[in-house]
C-alpha cells in the first residue's frame, strides 16, 4: 500500500487537485498506448465513462484543459490517419518518463 501511496503522491506533485478519474485515464493510456476515445469509454474493455468525461480528462492530461488552464502535458491527442473522426491518445516523452518513475517505485525491491 505504501508504494501505491507514493505513486499517487508523485502524480499529485504535478497537480495536487488531480481527480482519481484523470489518474485512471492516464494509467489506462499508459497501459494501452494509441488508445481511442471509444476504447477508453467502453464499459467492457475501457473505463466505462462518457465520451465527455474521456475528453475532459484527456484535455487535463494534454497541453490545455478546460477553462483554458495549463494541462499536465503527459499525452498527445491526434486523429486516426485511417479514420479522421477517431481521436487517438498516447503518451508523450514526459508521460513516458512519469511511467518509468512509477514503475521504479512499484517494482523496487524492499
């Protein structure tokens, strides 16, 4: 449990008000790079949240989120080259660095 708390505090160190739902979206993207909005919202294989919630949380994780506030800058949003209607999300270098830090904490030998 202490390792999980450490990970949460590392994430909160970037934004002390980050919601658990936003953390869940980040961890899902980190586990399934190049994931679509539809996959994220899917109740069977995703996080079972509305499309609006996915968008709001992904905006927070990208460069700019609602109310024109600075985002965390951990993910990249882009259009699927084979279907321009689909929004795809993946980690950028800063997001990958955070994942490496999280893995070091979680898999460290006690």
